[in-house]
C-alpha cells in the first residue's frame, strides 16, 4: 500500500471554496487502488503554509507528496515541472502578507524540479479522459512557495520521497459570472487518481513537453 499525502489550500481572494482542497478530500475518501491517501488543508498564508506542510509530512510519513493549488483561468490539470526560490506576491495572502522579491529559502538553490515523472503523469491524466498539460511555472504566490518548500524538504531531509505540485482549474460555481474555464470536483478527482497511478513510475516518458514561449 503506497502512502500518499495530498494537500490543498483554503479559499482565498474572496472565494468561499478552493477546488484544490475539494479534490484532495475526494481522493482521501476514494483513493486509487493500492494507495492510502491522507489529505491536509494548508493556509493560503506565506508564513503558515510551510509549517503546516511539514507537520502533515511528519504525521503521515508518505512515500509520495502531491500538493494541489487553484489556477483560475487554466482549463486543465497542469502538472508543474519546476519550483523557483522566489516569493513575489501580486496580491496579499489571507493574513494580509505580501512578500516582494524575497527567497522562499534563504541560501537555497534557484530552483528545484519535481521528482514525479511529470510527463507520465500528464499522459495518464489524458488517458483517463481528463485534460492535462505540463507547466513550467507555478507562479510566485503561495502555490510556488509551498512547492519550493516541499522540494527543499525532500531534497535535504527525505530524498526517497517523491513530490510535486499540480494546479487545478476553478470549480463551475466559482466562474458563473465570468467567462473562465472550470472543471467539477469529480472530474478533477478522476484525473488525479490516474496521475497518482503514474506517480511511482521509475522512468519518465521521453516525449516533447516544452514550450516555445
């Protein structure tokens, strides 16, 4: 039984729900075969989220960690490839914090790559009938902050644990008044089950995944 930790965020920016937490909870209730999934909700606050993530890792002792975040405007599940050592918040977090041009980890490397087989994960989600793509930017808000902190933790303390980050689209109820793409929780959860089934693949696919701009 593979132990998986899935994290999602609390609502932010005035929303009453966050699709990342809805999806994490759904997977904890109905995980993929052969996996036990623990869900943990993180604060959308720079100065709290990493401590909450560390505690969740310590308590669940996972073999795979996938952090989830909301990306309103993206139409699919986007598997993040790289986390950068930069906080540069365009809007305040839920505690009013708005760090600018500071590192996530002082003295840490400029970036970390996810240790999930990211291309295989994208392919698995697509094969399940859910749209997915590879992303090369997790932004510079709390999502990237958590992603970088996770990869730093794994690189420096838990090198046998695989980890990464996935952005999910808004929920339909979040975009009723705006022309933005959305996916229901059931669809996102279905895609994530396929993603987790590919997360332990030893060798990633050798297929094009880059972008021109």
